[in-house]
C-alpha cells in the first residue's frame, strides 16, 4: 500500500538495529491495522527471529487458522493480544465485521491449541454499548484458557472520535 515500507526496507532497518544493539533484550511490538494482511508478514518475522528479536503482536484474530497459528510460533511470536470488544453482536458492530467475533474466538482457540506462546491476551475496549456485557464476556473468556484479559476504556481518538456517545461517563467509570 502507498506509504508502507517495503519488506526489504523493514529488513534493512531490523538488520541495522541488530548490528547496533543487543536485540535479545528487545521485543518488537507489531500492530496495524491487521498485521496478518501483509503478504510478506511471515517472511519479515522469520527474518527478525533469525536476527535474535523476540516479538509479539496485536491482532483482531480473525485470520488465525491452524496453519497461521503454527507459523506464528515458528517465526518466534511470544505474545499476542486479540481484540474482542463485546459479545457477538456488539463486537461485530464495533469492529464493522460480520462474523468477526466467531472468527476471533476461533483464532484464539487455534493459538491455545498450538501452544508454546508465552502469553495470549484478549483486549476489550469498553464503551457505552458493551459495558453491560462485561460480566458475561468474562465468563466466556475464563473458559478459553487465555493468560489475561486487558480491559481498557475507549479514548476519543481515531475512528472513536466519530462516536462521542459511546464514551464512558463518570458514572460508568
């Protein structure tokens, strides 16, 4: 896409950084958009692993089938945070992706079944539309064998600025 670094530019940066620092003491934090949409993602992350980097990522989880879960482990991913922002209907509305909830849950199951990751986390952005679903969502996540649940409030930045009515009130907090 326009404005994105090429795979070779990223590899050159990783190599230069590895020549100047002990990258075994670093952790790359890969975010997006959705990192797994990048066609050369696994090639870049295998290169980073071979240079000694550890890495983790944030993902919507919807693209993590069994094959990708295995590739994530093989290319050195240690940690992952998968976004689930409410129960099925609310998550799919918030993420603007029909079937997103079910696909994210399946992605988490694929990661758990693959095993070998240091930490699998679910992150939930809390807003006015999902705040009443947290207890039920907790019950679901508790059964999924994840390592942690990160609950954060919606900040009025990015796309969230378009929905000020979703921001939590003082009483919500």
